[in-house]
C-alpha cells in the first residue's frame, strides 16, 4: 500500500476535509461581490452552486465504482493515457492555484487586521510552512485535526451571528427578488468552482472506508456549508444592506467588529482572527495536499512526504507574485470560472464514457 494511502478515514474526517476546503472563502471578498451582483437574493445562488457539485460528486462516485483503482487508473481506462494525463494535471493545477490564491488573500488580510507591522514575506512563509508540515504529516493528520477544530470554529461563528443581533434590520432583505431571478441562477451556475474541493473525496477514495462513507461525508459537508453560508448571507445583509455590504473587502471581519460585549471585551474580532486563520490553514493545506497527491499518483511515486517541502516552497513563491490584492482577487475570480471545467466538463466526459462502456459490456454479455 502506498504511503499516501494511510489508514481508513470515516465520515467525520471526510466532512472536516471538505468543509474546511469550501468554507474558507466565506471570509474573503467573494461574498461582497456576490451581494453586489445579485442583491438580496444571493442566498439562492448559494443553494445552486452548493448543490450542483454534490450531483457531480455522485456522478464521479458512479465512475469510480465502474472502474476500480485511483483517479489515474480510472481516467486511463475511460479516456486513454493522454486524456488521463490532461485531466489529472488540470485538476492538480486547479488545486495548487486555489492554495496559492487563498494563501495570498489570507496573508494580506492577516497583515491588514492582526499584524500590520509584520513583514509580508514572513506571513506568507508562515502560512506555507504550516500547511507544508500538515501535508507532510499526511491526510489522516489533516482530517483528524480538522475534526477536532471544526466544532469550536463553528460555535465561534454562530456566536458572532447571535451577538450582532442588535444590528439586524430585516427591511434590508427587501426587495425579496434582489436583482432578478435569472441573475441569481446565472451566478449559481458560474459559481460552482467555489466548491470543487468536494471532489477530493473521490480522488482520495482509497483512503476512505467505502463508497457509502464518501457519499455521507459529501452530503453532510455540503449541507452544513450551505446552512452556514445562507445564515451568514442573511445576517450580513440584515446588518449592512446591499449598498454598504457590497463595498466591504473583508465582510466577515467587518461583521465581527460590530460585536461589543462589555468594557472588558470590546473587540471580539481578535478572537475571530484565530478562527479565521484556522479555516485558512485547513483550506491551504487541503488544496496543497490534493495538488501533490494527484502528481504522486500520476507519476507513480512511492510517497508524498519527500515532495511536501517542495510543494510548500512553490506555493509560497507563487503567492508572492501578484503585485497587489486587487490583482489577486481578479485571479481568484478567474480561477473560479476556470474550475467550471473541473466541475462540468471532466466529470461529464468520464460519466458518459462509464455509461457507454457499461452498456457495451452488457451487450456483449447478452450475446
């Protein structure tokens, strides 16, 4: 057994892995862009771009069940060696790009909020080294550490939602149709790239107990992230409204800044930053691990640990390349659009090919 297939992960580990990878963007500027483009109905777009990847995951589970082996073996069997290299390299690049852009954004916001006098490169290196160490420890360490941290982080987030209740203005949710239902549907269809991390369950299928475990983890993770996103969207809209909320570059941080408990705890956003950093590290480490893992299985390397430091160095250096945060956000939006290929095109091709091959086998058996 390969060293990167360690142990048998269960439902809880799968939930923590996916949840950490897809919820981290909740703290970045994407929510502000969404509310500015879709208005008060942005929560509906979240339902669409959260549920579509779940359907795609079930398609990929069917593909994985039809051909035994890892993602490279499956792709080679269905689309040939050249097609397998193209698909696996593309997925690896998407995961690496996600870790790079998430790292840069979290580093920028860490400098803006908690450590304004810290050196930019030092913050980048700290995030990258920590994520690299997590990858070196393996997928079990990543998932089980996430299992321990996730409940505390969720409690902290919902406490913030509750403590800003004095600022709720329900009228900010009107008009109920936002900027139009078709605008929302279009945003939902194009925003599926935010949730490409759910496919990691299929790519790491050999590390989980069985297919039922993967399906259960995906359903619970997607459902939980959907509830968190909708609650966050409704609270954020009620507090700031569309006009003001669409201008915030750090929406959740601005929400946490409004909490005033008493004269002894005046700025609870300091505690929120800890939760924020934990989510960021989970997302960066998860995406980095998936990028490295796909390279390992493609090249048939004996293990992932030797290249984990190299992956951290590459991610850190790439994260320093964008000249400013504006360029980083635009690249991030471009990545979300490019990730549609990994959600719609590749799974669609593999699913169709699996159906065709199954029908051919059935026809040959009937003869």
